[in-house]
C-alpha cells in the first residue's frame, strides 16, 4: 500500500521534531526531551520509512548511517582553496604580545592607515586541534564533505561526515542556495579517553591523540565504523557562497559566525571582538588559563581582521591570508628520550615502572617522568629503554608516554625487564595470577609498605591498638622510631612523650593499649599480618583449621586449599608471605617481644584417614545435610567431587541413592554409610 498524505505529513513532522531535539542535544548541549522520547520518535520515523520507502528523503535523521563502505576516497577540487594561517609563537617574538602588535602593524601598513586612523577591529577565536573540513550545502542540504588535502584538492568524506550528529544534514532558516561551511572536526578529550580504553580492551589500535583519532574516523571507508567514533565540529569560516537569495551576506567574521549558528551549525562560544590589538592579548591570556579545563584540545588562538571588506583588501601572501594570524600555545606533545625505567613501590607493595625522561617542556610544564602502570603496558606500547618517545600532557592530566618513535632507533636501545625482587627491601616480588601488577612479598618488612602495614596491624579488628592512627604512624615511621610492628612493643614512654604534639597522658594511654594488645587470639594475629587476600573471615578459618601459627606457616599450597574458602590465589598469597624470610623474622621478633595468642588444638587431624582422599556423596544421609557432610570431609583433609570415577576413593551413600551408587559398585569403589564415614574420619592415618 502506498503512503497516504497523512503518512507524508507525519514523516515530515517527525523529522522536524527529531532535528530540533538533535540540535538541542548535540549542538546546544541542552537536551529538550529524555533519550527514551527521542528514541521513540526515531523508531516511529524509521518504521514509517521502512513501510513506505517513497517517504525517504536524503536528509532524514534515519539516513545518517547507511549504505555499503566506499571503495576508496575520491579527490575533490576546492572551488575556494583551504589555506593555512601564519603562526607566531613565543619563540619567534620576545613576548606574548609581540606577535599581536607586529600583526596589527602589518595590517595597518598594508591598509595604509596613518597613526591617527582609528583602531582596526579584530576577532579572536580558538585554534581547534582537529582536522579541517569543508561542508557543501546546496539548497540547504548537505551534499558533500571534503577534507582539506593539500588545500586545493581534498578527499570526499561525505559518507562518514554524515554520521556526525553535530553536523546538520539540512540547514535551518533561509540559507543561500549554495554555501560551503569551513571548520574543524575534532574529538573531545573524554570521548578520546573512552575510545582508547575500548580499543585497548578489544585489542584494537590505540590512538596517539584526539586529532589522529578524529582524522582516522573521518577517513574511514566504512561509515559504520566512523559512526562509532564520537566526533564534534566547530565552524570558523566559509568557502564558496552562491546566489544569496533572500539571505544577507554578513559584513564581518563575527556576524558570519552568528549566521552559521542560526543555520544550526556549531560555533564555539569562546571568541572576542577587540578594537585594536590590546583586547587580543587579554583574550590570549584568558584562554591560556582555561586551556587545560576545556573539554577539547586547542593549539592556540587565531586573530582575524573582523571586516570582510578589509580582509579582501588585505588579500593573501603565497598561501596565507594577510588578515589572520595564529598565536600558538606550548605544544602538548613533544619528543624526548626515555632515559630509563625505574621501579617504584607503592603502599600496597605494587611495583610500578616509572619512565625517567630527558626533561622536556610539554603542555606548559617540564616533564621528567611518567608512570607506565605495569609491565604489560610497556609491552603493549613497545617501549625500549633509550627510545625517543612521544610524551603527551593535555588538560590537567598526568603526562603520558604515547608511543616510541621507532624510526629514530639506532640499535642501542634495550628492553625493560621486570625485576624479581623488590628494589626497596629485596624481598621476592611476584605477579599474582589474574593481576597485571607485580607485588613485593615483604609486607611487614618493606619500608615502602611500612605505614600501611602498621596501620593495618594496629586496626580495631586486628591487634586493636587504640590511639595508633595515621598521624602517629607518620611520625613514628618518618622519625625512624618504628620500622616493623615488633618495634611497637619496644617503645618507651620517654621516646613517645618526646614526639611533637604528644602529651604525657596520651603517650601513657598508647603504651597501655600496646601492652594490652600483647595478648590476642590466633585469628586476630593472622589477620594483623596483612597477608594479601586474607581478610578477617579467612583469618578465622585459618586459625580454626590449623590451630597454631607454626602449622599455618608450614602448610603448603595444597594443604592451604583444604581450608574452606581458600582457593589457589589466596593459598598462593599465604604461602608466598611465609616463604619470605623477612616476614618470618618480624614474626619471630614479635614473639620475642612477648606477643602471644591462644592456640587451640587443630580442628583438623591433618593427617587423618580422609586426608587427600576423594569422596562422592549420593542420596540422603540420616542426620547430616549434604553441605554438613562436605564440610566435615573437607575439614579432615578430604575432597568432595560430583561424579564417580576410578579416582574416587569413597562413595558415601544414603537413602534413595541412584546411579552414582551403581557406578561405584561397578568400579569397585568403597561404599560407606553415614556411620561408616564418621568412623573413618575419627581414625588416625
Ligand atoms: S581560519 C584562510 N580559524 O588551522 C584561513 N582556521 O593553519 C583559514 N584552524 O587547518 C583558516 N581553528 O583547520 C581558522 N578558528 C580557526 C581555526 C583554524 C583551527 C585550523 C584550520 C587549518 C589551520 C590553518
């Protein structure tokens, strides 16, 4: 059935509404309706167009993505060339203002203005760091988007530019029959960070900076990929303009930006009109101060003679207009040498590689080092010590090494090797399974972890030393008075009372609290050691299971895993902790200092008859639930498995046991009832 006049009317109305919402959302950053409402309208239009393809128009909001990838990018000749702007930097002139004054002087001379002539009016704009684009609108419709290329010939990128929501497919108001809008496509910093995080997770290409990411997206042959890269746009000028129709051609750059804004095209809010050059200097400084907090990269500001008639009189020198100049800020990316990679040890024992760089001025500060997070990041970026590397510091973020400049290698570079010992305390360092970081195992002993270890040790649920908080630990450690927890038990009143801001009374209270903590429980003591992955609950299980600290220290990874809730990772942490001689020494010192705890009988006959045996439970036991039976077997060192095989040692069968019992009989596996199980577990080995 063909579309009715009502369908045509409804489709047109939906498109109008969607355009209004898109403009509010993407350009004005002030959404007018909830996302769900937008989606509903969008789906309605999409369904209508699918039902009646004759309703489709090229500027429909549903047409942003569509069509097969283009086979290649086709050259486009620019009717009005896309030129570049001369730039002045601080290095070319002695002062920030020097460039501006010189520019004004050049302009006044060229316009033959005498010293008494009134000041020239300028417009100050931002210099966006993205890629230049020319958008051609015919009868208000976007018909072509082209890159700058060499300024005279660019590439047709209409398919990918159509996916940029900030760029209208149809201009609002009454635009001239032909207008080419010139501006910059860019990627916001937050979008760039998200994109790179996603790329890195999926093993895709990680981009050096937002500009490269934006350029890559625009030059994609497949618009569906471009559509997934969130791009933005600011207009700053125009190219060819045809018959004006009813439209009044603006007389100044400022009015032009307002006109583009009225067409629904994004223009940047940061601009200034200045009579003479002084206002431009203030603009330059104001923008410099806010550069880091802008959501996108800029590389400077641009000053333009505001009046178009004056611009025409000034004209061009070679490829640069005489009426504009760019005033650049210090670069946010520089190349420098990666002198070395050193290891820093954090409060939790994490070993972090840190890049030592040949000092380089980037993003307004001198950078001498940058974190590399972990070994994998170094591999992923392919960094070698001695490389020339790209360092980026944009916004207020910490400096980052982006990539090596591989072409500059000379063969003297060497790979980084993660150390196997902690550079601070010499303890064994290891990468935990499932973790990217390498950690020092000398928890109690390592100077880097000292404060953290002491605070944990003294915690309420550990040794419960009241009054030993952050500030005091800082004082004790920084003053070299306490190095390990054992030192706490050797503190005297005089030493404590001599600390700054420490009253006699509080010193005495603290000593009393320390004294009180000398006697504790095994569970608390185990928890206090601060073994990685051993929380309060696990510490209690360990205490119950092993009964004594020595039994725990002697347990191997397999034995440790017989404790409820202790899996391979936790078992590994515990074994690693006690394997470190430094930690054992501290424990010995604590014992020697009189720290003691109640040791119970081990809850486990560790070498009982069930030890190392595999059990299968089937049917209902008379007095025990299946969970109880499992816990009982495990606490005696046995393992419980779900299916019967030749490796099964015992099948424990209750009422209504089924196929597992039959299988056990078939394989000749020993069969027990509940009583039999109890008797077996009571037996010594
Ligand atoms: S005007 C004839 N204004 O800078 C002058 N360009 O060197 C045409 N750019 O690649 C350019 N922000 O893409 C102008 N506010 C701005 C700009 C700007 C960034 C880029 C432009 C071009 C380069 C010119």
